[in-house]
C-alpha cells in the first residue's frame, strides 16, 4: 500500500501528537510497511536531561516540582523527533499505574517515567520485571511492606489482573502464593532504592498455577510470561495496545493476528507488537481513522505543538486535572480508560478554557493566523484548519466555521476572527477526534 498524504497523517497522529506538513510530506508516497519502520525508529530521540526539580535534593515545593515535571514531559512530547517513544511512555504510565498522591516522591515518579521510556519498546518481560522492583511501584502497591510475617497481596493481585493477564485468569490461592513469593522485595532504609532483604522473605514451598516450589518474586513474572499463561498475557497486552492506537475492542480476527505476531517475537517484543498493529489492514480503515477521542494529554500536546507554545506559556498544569488526566497522578491503579471516559461537560469546559489560554498566548499582530481577518471566509477557515493539522475536516465542521467567519467579517468584528478561529478549531469535533 502506497501512502496518500491523508494515510500518512493518520499514521503520524496515532504514533505521535500532531504531524506537521513536513512530517506528512516525508511519508506520503512511501510503502506503508516502510513508513511504519520509519515511525518506529527512535534513534533520533533526544537524550534525557531531567529538570532540577527531579533531584532528591531539590528544595522546590510539592506543587512547583509537579509543574516542572509535567512541563518537562509535555515539552518533550511536543518537540521530540521520535514521538512513538513518548506515546508508549504515556501508554505504560496508564498501564503500570503509580500516582504521586500515594508515592509522595517526585524523584521516584520521574525515575519510573524514565523506565517506561527506556524499556517501553523492548521486551515486555524485562519491562514488567523492572516495574516490579521500581521504588514508585513498591510504594504504590505496598510491596515495600510485604514481609513474611505479614504478607500484602496488593502487588500480587494487580500485577496479574491489571498488568499481565486480566480478570478471571488466576485464583485467590495464586494471589496468596505470589504475595508470599514477593515478600522481602522492598526498599532500603532511605525508602528510595529497591533492596531484597532475605530475612523478610518467605522461603517456604508455594503453589502457583499448580506448580509447587520455593517461588521467588521474579520467578512469578517469568512463569506468567513464559509459561502456560504466556498466550493469555500476550493477548491481554496486544488488545490493550491496539485499543490505544487504533480503536477499542478489536474484533477476534485482529486480536488473533496481533497476538500471534507478539507471541512469535523474541521475549514478547513490544516493537514487534507495534509493527503488527500498524501493519494490520484494519488499522487503515475508516473505523480506525475516527476511532479515538484525543486524551487530555494528546489534546494539550497537539495544541501546544501546532501553536508553538511551550509549557511555560500554555500552563497545562492549570487545566489537565479538570480535563480528567493529571499526569503522574492516575485516578487509581486501573488508570485511565479511553474515548467516552474523556467526554463530560466539565471536561469539555476545561478543554475550552485551555483553548482560550492558547488563543490569547498566540494572539499577536504577527502571530498565528495574523491575517485571518483579511481573508475570505473560506480562506480563513482553511488557514485555521491547516494551522492545527485538521487535514480532512467534515463537511459540517467546514460549513459551520465558514458561516461563522462570514458573519464576523465586518469592519467592526473582523479583528475577532484571528483569536476566535484558534479556539473554534481546537474545539472542533475533528480536532477532538484526532483525525
């Protein structure tokens, strides 16, 4: 399949946060398989230079550290030449959930974010093993206090139900055995570094998935992801990645295909899974092109990317919680859902308030769409759609915007076309639907 410009735009929207005309032009005319390889290439990703507020020694306030870390991440999403890396970092943040409301350690949250970035396109088993002993996760799901004398089942249960297998794939006895296996895997005396403490570990025989032996925590993950349950785990992750990049709840044929490719890869390779998802015929379907509502993060980053605003000017920290997605603080261990989850009157108004902040930040005599008031209604609307990457607007969106622009094009009102066009395009269904 040779990509049209709209095909290229669809691919780039799904693996990133808003393609530029140059991005689209670079892929248009390429074979789809070659284009997929191009967008999966992360060799151009910039190095990670954490903000000073990520240091354990930072004296910044709790809120100032949050603002700094949020701004650092959204600016990285906005500017990276390898956006798939940040898109998958965002995915894993919503999958292996930890929140600073409980972790209460911004350095640990930053380090977990970096774990998702550095391992999030490699072996799923290696990523899961790293998350299991990640200090933020050890705090969030209480394995830091899981000891032989008082086993804690939180990590044992959620690591199966939410992170690897899904519901109804294990018994309470399996949870008990896993909790015992994970005893002693906790934090050092500073509460900041993982350490295994043998005297806190249960060395007794445990029966997990029908196998009785002296299980240890990492062996539990290996059994889940390399033993008899491996196909179940592969399908669980494959379906979730498909729903994140294409549309929710893939039909059985799609699920079977992407799961098979994931299983056939080396050690459940996430890039192999991404390659399979992006090369499925259904990924290019009309359903996939209009299949996802932009999450608040995707909405905010795309608006910043197209307007050229950095976090210091756009202030995403003022609005994202009210939109429903406060980064570094998922609502619970199940994380954020998709599509209808983002749609409510309160969330809509929070998006509108952010759009107005963007509007006034770019409302300068020589700024974005500066000459919109001097153009015809059709031309000003086209300029607005182009400015924010809406490459295939619906007839109803174009018609409504043109009628509005025509009504405003009077000597006393045309000044308002420039700022209000920014707001209206950002709040259009087409921009909200990431299409």
